């Protein structure tokens, strides 16, 4: 008698279980990335710069797109993140036919902004409130601690 009752509810149980598994796979299969930004001190502050590392934490590929400096007066300065900025990547970066880096699962992209590839002295960072990195779909990661450090040490940029 009990087995007959279970077979009646079995399709519902399987449907609910399938829905739960599908939801889990959907959440796991999304685009997600993390980024860190550090202020690079140099000897006697001769060549200070900024270091960034972007890591794909999701299962879908991501394309880092822009580094944005947000100021307290609602203005912003944008630096495009391209393969030309890279000095080290997970794989060989000698093939530069793609303008923006594309990161597969667990890959990372590192770059520095210093006097070799960017004139940071042209920016006035006194009112800098936030630094963000966005991908091609508009998702962003905020780097608030970096903004504070840049504001404190911005006089070292030449």
C-alpha cells in the first residue's frame, strides 16, 4: 500500500529534484570575476605605478574591458584594458589578434600602469572616490581601498 502511494508522488519528486539541480547548475555556470589593485611603491618614488590582476572565477569566459576612476564630482576617467597593457598572463600572449583579453575559467590577466604605458601624472586624483574594473557585459568589481591609497600617494605620479 505504501509503495503504491510513493509511485504516485514519484514524478513530482523527480521534477522538484531536477529543478533544484538545474538551478544549482545555472548559478554555477555564470560569469564571475574578481580583481585586485595595488599601489606600487618604487625606490625614492621614482617610478610609482598601479598593479591590477583580474581573475575569472566563473565557468563562462569574461572579457575585462575598462578601468574606471570615479571622482566625487560624478566625473570619471576611463582606461581601456587591452592586450597591449599585459606583462604577464596565464597563457602565452604573443598572439595579439584580439584587442581585449578573453579569460576562460581560472585564467587571469595582469597589468601595470606606470610611466611606460600610462601617464598617471595627467590625472588629478584628489577627489578620487572609487576605482572599478568592468567587463564587456557591464559587470564591475569595486576597488575602494586602492582609491584611498591613490588619493594619499598621488603626488608621487609624475
